[in-house]
C-alpha cells in the first residue's frame, strides 16, 4: 500500500491524534499540587475561549485557582506540547539527512552551546536583568546559534557539507564545550546546582511569553519541514540518487539545518536540555507507521507533544511538592516503552 | 649552733616552697574544669573542651593566633573583642569590616591546608560543615582544631558564644553579648505580642533551580513566628516548597535576600509576579547574613524580620 | 547531443584524463573497461554528482554547470550501482519517487503518476511485489526496482551503472531487452556501464572503451571489440566471432 492509497486512513488517524492531544492537555491541566477540581479546571479554560466564555461564570472559584491554572499550569503544558513536537520533528529530519538512526536534535552542538551561554550568564552576569527578564535564555540562544554556526563551518567544504564530517565536528565541539562548562563549575562551586538544574531541563518557569516565542518559531518551522517531507524521503536514497531525482541536496541540507537549529536553540534556551524525545518519538512512530516522512513528520510532532506533556505532568505529580526534572522522566519512562517497541518489532521480524 | 639554725631555715624554706608549689599545681590536678558553667568569669588554662564533633581538645594557654573558618565564628571573635588575635579567616567571613584585612585560607569545604600551616595558628576554630579530612590532616600536623556548632536556635547560639568566650579568654564579654541578645529577643517578643499576625513567606530560592522556603522546622521559620508573623510555609518541613501552593496561599508579606538581584528576579518570576505581596509592594529585602549566620548578630536579624513584618510597631 | 570536451577529473589521483566523447540522441551506448579505468566516474560527472576540474560538458548545447538540478532531473535519470536502501520503503513507493521531478511542490502524486509508475513496474516485471518492502528483495529484484524508477522518471537519457551485474541470465536479458525497447520505441538515449562484453556487443549501438583513465576506443562494437584491442586493454587472448542467430559480435576468451 502506498502513501496515496493510505492517505485517507492517515488523515483519520491524525484527526484522532489531534483530538487526543486536546484531551491530554485538559487532563494535564487538572493535575498539580494545588487543590482544583476537574469542574473548576474546565470552567476556567472555557472562560478563556471566545464565544464560549459568555456562558461561563467563575463565581465561587478562588482567584488564586484561576492564576494557578492560567499562569502556572497552562503555559507549561502548552510549552511542553510545542517543545515535544519541535524536538521530535528535528530528530526525524536529522535522522533522514544523516541517514543515521542515532541522530538526535542536539547532535550539532546546540545543547552544549546553549548550556555554555547559560553558564556564563549565571556565573558572571547574574545581576543584569533586561526588561525584567533574565539574560539566561538570551545567552543560551546566542550560544546555541554560534556553536552550530561553528560546527557547520568546520565541516563545510565549499558549498558542500559532508554529513560524516558534520557529525564528527558536532561531537568534538560538544565535548569541548562540556569540558569548559565543567571547568567553570570547578571554579564556581556556588553555581554548580543552578547550572546542573538548568541543564536537566524543566518547564517549571514557563511563561506566556515563552509560549508565544516558541509558537512563532516552531509552528512555521514544523510546517516548512512537513512540506519538504517528500524531499526528506528521497534523501534517504542517498545524496547521489536524490540529486539525480532533482533535489538540490546542498541547499536542502542547509535549509533543514538552519530551521532545525533555530527551533532547537529556541527550545533549549527556554526549557533546558530535554534528551531522548528526539530519538524515541520518531523511532516509535516509524515502528507503527513505517518510514515515509510524509507520515512520520506530522505524527512525530503529535506524538512528541503528547509524550512530553505526559512526562511533564508526571514530573509534577510523582514527588510533590518537589519536581523531578523532566529530562529524567523522559529517559526513565521513555526507555522501557522504547524497549517494548523494539521487542515487538523484533518478534515481527522473526 | 649556727649550722643547726641554717639547716632548719633551709629546711623550712624548702617546705614553704613545696607548699606554695603544691598550691600552684592544684588547679592542674583538678580536671573537672568549667566547660558548662556559664557564670565563671575567670578562664584558666589549660582548658579542656569537648567540641561539637565530640572531640576533646586541650587548649594549653590563651590562644594568640587564631584562624576562624566560619562566618559566625569570625563575627563572634570580633564581638568578643578578640579580633586582633585573628590571623586567618574563610573567604566568606566578611563581617565586620576589619575582618576583610585578615588573610583568607579557603572555605569550610575546601580549606587550604598549606595556607593554614603557613600562618602558624595556635588554634583553628570552625563549625560543623568543616571538611572532616582536613581536620585529620591538620591534627597530624599538630595544629589544634576546634569545631563549635550547636542546635539552630537562639539557645544554641548562646552556647556557642559562651564556649567561644571561654576559649579566647573573654567570658565576661561573652556573657554581656548574650545578655544583650536575650534582651533584644524578649523586647521584640513583647512588642509584637498582641499584633495581628500577617502571613509571611521567606524566599530562600526560586526559579529554575526550584522553589525553596523556610519550613516549619527551620530556624528562620521559627524566627518568623517569634517576630510576630505566621509562616506561610508551616505546612512543610525542610526547605522545598511548591509554586502552586505558594500562589494558593497568597501570603501578605514576602521576604527575600538583598543579594543577587533577588527582588528583581522575583518580581519577574512566573507565579511570584501574581502574588498580592509582590504586586502591593510587600516584597521586602533583608540582609540574609544576619538571619542565617548562627552568630552574635542573630538578634539583629530577628529585629530586621520583625521590622519587615510589623513596620508599624517600629517607627 | 551530449558533448564532453577535454574533461579532466582527479581525486587524490587522476581518474579521468582528457575525455572527449560525443553522444548522439536516441542511441544505445555502452561503456566498457577494466576495473578502475574511470567508468563509474564518467557517469558521475555526467550526472553532476562530481564537479569536473577541467573541460566542459554540454547537453543540447547548454553547459552542464548552468543546468539546474531540477531541470536536469527531467532530462536524465540515473540507475546507481549500489541499490542498498536501509529504510523500509515499499517497492511502489521507491518507483513513485522517480516521478518527483514532475510533481510540483505542494501537490501529491496524481493518477497519471500512478499509471506511469505501474507501467514502469510492469515493464521490469516487478508489479507483483509492488507492496513488498525493498529490504526483503534479493539483489537482482532490487536492481529491477531501481531500473523501474528510472523508467518512471520519463527522461530522454538514462544512465545505468552496471544495472545487470546481480541478475540471473534470464533477468539480464529481460532488462536489456526492455532498455532496447525504450531506446527504439521512445528514442531514449541509453548510456550503460557494463562488464559483459558480449551483452555490450549485442545491445549497444556504440561502445566507449575506457582504459587507463582515457577513452581507448570509441565506435561500433565491430570497431572496438577486436582481438588486438581486447588483448591490449584486458590482457586477454580472445577469439572473436559472430552470433549466428543475431549477427552480433561474440567474444570468446581462451
């Protein structure tokens, strides 16, 4: 069965997936330390939806409950949704371009670059607040971009970017920057905890401005990559074959890298380094739906969003009032599920 | 005749000498020396003292070269008027100003053994978190280490100051410092006795690293209550809190540290910025050193908290 | 129609020295030569996978460097030597990829595209396993899939790099017959790198014999495949005769 023949089936499943995402968002909003009932949650959310809000009265609901739901929980859930989608889509496209199933979104040095930017700010520039906002996300973003630019240019030969060289360059720079961060930690013991907590990734400080920033960067980028998912398929045939089929291989790689770097830099600067999502989600989707990127990309976005929202919710409710960094949850819960999928796939092959 | 007289006088002289020397030695044979009696003002050496690590330390004579590795101990030495004996301090001992002139020897966790040895101290005084390996190393180099630490409350501080007073031969001054602190505490307690208690939340940490406050069983939580406030976080023990709970509680007053631009950070932080205390100008700064250091300024710390909680009583 | 003028290419060592070839539209060319003589490289510079160091290449009087990748893809299809694809696509999906140059950005494959792909699969006799995953096929079956893809690309030129080396003799002849049909009926120019001298002689209008990084001889099978030339290029003694059924040159080493 080709993609065309299965298209209407995929469309139906996608719609169900979107609906599922909506349900997950509402359910996740209900979980938390504060005491808010499901009914109150639904009422508060509805009061923010145009038209419906005319029929909703928030009488009897504490003002603090409204604040908690709208300013604390909802932003972080929406942020988790977009971060999950972004990381999964970038993971999928990198796996396609590098033809390497182990490629993850942080392979080009983005994570260590962002972490270094954040570390430098935490150690030296703590006092500076720009428009009431901390400098840390800005410097993380800048660090990420500069590092990727560096990695890319080390590997570049004229207009071509050999994929293996790029991978190695990314790995090398990752090691270098991580060492520098460790060095800085050795001389600034007081900052160690802060640095480590930042790197572990969390949505605990998610604000609406973070949500908007990520929305503006992620949604167009994911749409762009979806449109080029057919090209991504053809890249899997090998660069020569792709070229013979009319793909401008070098240009395509460049676009994908630039867009992906932008997305991952934005993600890392806002929520730290959340690993494993970019690996586990694309592969899980492929195990269910096959390798066609026209299917894998949109479903990875959906799957990543749902997965990360669930992980974030778990991070909040396992050991209240403490929060477990979400990067730990993605690994602890993601790995067994992934192994289960591997096991099923193995059985099928036999 | 003359010979017998001289023999008797010599014999008498010798006996007198013995008696006198026996008297002189008496305190030395009495091993139960005042390690707990607070009323004795005369410190006699050698002093045998049991420190908070349950080690017995014998101080032969009044120490003239002291290294203190803990902010509260350093402050204590100066409060007792013995600042001139300090030859070394930790990096974090920054009060009073005179202390800044004293050379540094590292910190509690990573003291520089070499530096300490170089300064030839008679005694090193530190507090509970001091690196245990460092103690062993210093003792092997024949340097005496005394660890002074106690329960985190006012009584503990009084005990520490008292012990410190004995060690440095300033017991009288120690008693006066303690008396002044006690008076301050009781004055404050009386003042706020009948006032309405606002809910107070102490911001020990916020942001990505997590939300921390002074729980029910912490000393700061205690001081908030003594200062006439109601600790908003008295539903937890320890230091970890939850942002959602904080927003739910919506306390009247928030106290944060003066340092690290905390106030600015809190004003912009998710959750915090919606609190009525932050919006209504009741996010108040305090010098956290005077409430965290178990030293002579602790009563001042209590006063500072009380002034923030009940500004109307301290005009 | 394709002019290769004084082309040189090197990569750590010289691989192509002063290549001059003229390819006419609608003819069936085979490129022969011992291993390492530069055959595959010749194909790769034609398909723009490699950039030449010296010389020019013209396709229909347009310089190759000026032709955009997408435009070139509508004129030239490539069947590569290596057909390993690590990813689990179905045969039909792979063949449909051949339609890519003709499908506009925001459109999906149309009915016509499906028809063309089906036709290509029927020509290469792989329609019956169109839904199988390409990784489950044998080397020979995979080769037919890639040929089908090139056919589906509907180009005027097809380059093939050893397209039949993994096939059994039945399928070898089958594919070569199909290529010959495409050449005759649709006037598609075929340029195929082959190892088998006899197949080259049987199907090729024109042989380009490579040796030592140069074109050793360029002409009809009769002109190129002589005992003397084969002896010099391959170091072999052969007996040359004619296939009694087809009249084509037949080489027998001894």
